C-alpha cells in the first residue's frame, strides 16, 4: 500500500509536459482544481475528464502508474461517498432503518467521487513531471510579488518542496521499518481497532526518530555548504518562458472558458 502512493515522486521521461515551465504547471494545477469546484453538471465533468486525459497522454506517464496512486485515497473516497450518500436530504429513493438514500445524495456522492479522483490525479501530474528544484524555483517566482510585504517567499517554497521530496523517502523508510518489525513477530493486521493502534507504536517511534535525524542531517549539510537563499541567490537554469509555455497558457484559458460556458451556464 505504501508503494502505491505516487504523490511527491518524479517520473523521469521526455515529454511536452516535462519540458514546460514549472510556473505553467503550478498555475494549471491551481486552475484545474478551481475548475472542479466551478462545474456542477455532467457536461462540466466530462470536459474536465477529457482535459485531464489529454494531459496524462502528453506527459507519457503510464496510466497504470496514475491509477496505482489512487489506491492510497481509496478509504477517504469511500468515506466521502458514504457520508454524501446517506446524509444528503432530498427525494427519498430507498430507506433502511434510519438511513435514507436520496436522489440528490446519489448525485452529490457521484460528483464528489469524480472530483476527488480528478483532483488527486491532476495534482499528481504536476509532481510526477516536475523535479523538486524546478518546483521550488517556480513557486518562488509565482509568489515573488509577496516579497514586497516581507513574506519569506523563498523559505516557504523551499519548505514545501522539501516536504514533497520527503514523502517518498519517508514511505520507503516506513516500509523498511514495517518489514523489520514483522520479521521480529509484530502483527499490524489482526485484532480490533485499539489493538491495531497500539501495534503502530513500534512503527511510529523509529519513524519519527529517523525523520528528525534526516532533517538534522539536511540542515547540517545546507549549513556546511553555506547555503543562503533569498535575493542574492543565483540560478544555474533561470526560468524563461518559451513558445510552448505561452501555448500552454492559451490552452488553459480555453479550457477554463469552456468549463464556465458548458459546465456552469448551460445547465
């Protein structure tokens, strides 16, 4: 299950999406997430699905790899669907004991499930096609205007980039610790909920110690190399918009207009 989490991983290949400026991918991801909350009908979600399918095709990231990443949010997806299915008031279609399934609940649960799937897959495309360094540079450039009000833009970008980069590292560390504990007789599967929670203590303690150790090593390495971020930091590969980036912005604008017209106005 831990290996199925793809968020924070980078899939190295040569594609149009990989070569795009990170600012374009960050902007596109934010706009795509906003569009998922704008649309409110089947037509809008079909447009969003086709747009996402096109991006995944252009990124050359295997579809199986994207679907595998969805397993990590399966539990959250089921909970969201159940809550919307049984707790939405409206025209009752089926009733059992105190539980009622309404027509509005089915519609809302279906849209919620689609929205979560598209949201996770759309966000994963950005991290799978962008290296942590490019992600940091792109985030710093986008948030650049906030420097005028003394917001530590570089530090915020660096923290978010390191957090994303550490996700696969910590997952790998968790997998190693879990296998070591199972080899020593630990049982993480059987028993009730309380017993399962107690069985996680031998896993969480060494994981936290390892995480703090890695963070300390990283801080010492940055300090030893006299790393100083901010205004006077130069870049080996400065971000410059290319023709493909402008075309990508145009495609994004067209998608947003289409979502508003067909997904919101034409109900």
